[in-house]
C-alpha cells in the first residue's frame, strides 16, 4: 500500500512538472504540507531507507521530513532561506527539496585541480553562505565531497573527504557552529554524469550541501512555536 501511494504521488508530480503546470495550484510549501499530511511516514521511511537513512544529502533532507502543518511551517522558512542563498551565492546551484535545501558547488569553482585548499576568489561566496546559515541557526548542514573517476578510488575518496572538510572548517571559522555541520567524502561513488567525457567529469567534481531543520526546529514547528 505504501509503495502504491508513493508511486502515485511521484507520477502525478512528474506529469505536472512535464506539462509546466501545477494541477493543484499549490506552491512548494503547500505541496510539502499536503505530501506530509498524506504520506510523511512513507517518504521518510521508504525513501529514507533507500538512501541509507541520511547517508546522502537527499537522504538527510528526506530523513528530516516532518510533514503536515509543521512541515508547511518549516517549508516557508526554507523558502526564505533558499531565496537568500540564491541572491547572495550566485555561483551555486540552489534547489528546494522537500523541507530542505540542496546547494551544489562545482569543485572547479572552489578548488584548483588536485587541491583541497579553497580558492581565494571563491571564499567570498562561502562568506555570504555562512551569513545566511548564521541567520537561520536552527538548521543542520551536511557537506559532501564528490570526485570524477580519474585516478584511483582511494585517492579520489581522500581528496573528496578533504574538500568537504575544507568547506566545513571555513564555514565554522565564520561562526557556523561545529555541532550543526557534518562532513563526508564519497569519492567517485555517486556520479551525476558520464565519466567518459570531460563535460561529465566536470559535473561529477562537486561539493553538495544539504540544509534542513534540526531537532529543535522540528519540535518547535510541531508545537506551534515558530512564527512566520
């Protein structure tokens, strides 16, 4: 039954997006509330398990899903934060996902080849990102480093781990609490494009960041303590 409901929701959403319309006339926050009320447990359980209970940015965001009215409140908070990030960090790809935000930086933007030292020119982008994170203290931040398939598995894993840590350390140096930040490197394990050509490899060299409600925000939203 759970699988049937989930498949139906996904198919309906995909058709609406393909046609460029929203049959329900709802915005992202309202859709998040409806999805949460109808199947928050399904999304958090089925999809969360698929992504190893938070072992990817997407899994972490879905794993933090509250749903219902509380999820709608969190969604409005995330809408505001995502817009702020888009304005202040133009070189990043910013996506609203469920009750969270996924931010992607191309590694070539942040680092030189085979380096995990942040480029001076791009530190300004992270400065602005840190300001936004500090404006929304009740969120957790997951930083993931990814690599292309050039070089050995062990080398790429180590490089991606060091790059994720470099980003995390820099944000923490700007006041983002260490307790909010998780860093992990996946090496070449999670490609998003074809590694057989340079265009694809460039897309695979990236840092993904997930921003989602921490336990306090989830609790406050459920108890009606968050004011829009």
